[in-house]
């Protein structure tokens, strides 16, 4: 049976897929541009603008934030939360300081039901 995803999970999945697609397009254009000559800041900015990479990255960041907030709220509703409240809340409070933990929490949030 297929798992029903929350709105936050759907939005994150969609934003991640869109970012990966746009980033792939950006990488191809960058590689082609490098073959033609030097890539300076102005060329890089044009490639980012032309592909929509910056917009896709911002959308992914917003979707990550919403997903993590949703997952924290879901955890707060678990009965074991009170036993581990300090550790869980501390982990979420410092999430941006540890990319490894952030990635693990995102992965766990995508598995929540």
C-alpha cells in the first residue's frame, strides 16, 4: 500500500526534484561554457539566472524548513516526546549548525506518516 504524504513532504519532494533537475541543467550549461572559454562571475551569474538555479534553491530551502517544522510538531505529539523533550528540542534548535543532522532529520521526516 502506498504511503500518504503530508503537504510538507509533497512540497519538499517536489522542490528537491525540481532543484536536482535545474541543477543538472546548470551543470551541463556550465561545462559547455567552460569549453568555450573562461567562466567569470558575470557569466556564472547569467547561467544561474538563465537556469533558475537560485529560485529553485530558495524554494528547496523553504520546503526543507517547512518539512522540519512539521516533523518537529509531529514528534511533539508522540507520547515519548516528554521523556526526550530537551534532547529533541535542542537538536531542532541547532539544526542549521550541523548539516549531517539536518540531512538525517530530513530523511527521517520523509519517512513519517
